[in-house]
């Protein structure tokens, strides 16, 4: 997946200097019922899009010892 551009971006996680294949991640930080929610956009590569169109799933990988609340969506606009 490639980092996409999210509408309303208001925060940037800077890429690790000197790390290969690492780039800035622009996110939108919102308040949802008193909870901080960060959203980012990702675009499938052509090869990934082919696999998705063949019915392959998207995998979400979480680093750490717990699984935070997450959601994957496709915006309508």
C-alpha cells in the first residue's frame, strides 16, 4: 500500500531520517464523542488492486501487545 492524501490533514508524522522506503504520514485528527481519532489514507498498488479484485483480503498489522480500536473504510466521496 502507498500512503495516500487524506482530506483535512492536520498533523504529520515525520518519516524516520535515513530509513529506506519511509515517508511522512499526513493524518487527520478528529474528536469523536470525546475520543481522539486519527485517520490516514492508503492507496493499493496495481498488483494489490489486482489481488483485491480477485477477492483477497486486506490485512491490518498492529505492533505491540494489544489491539487498539480500529476501523477500515472506503469513503463515498
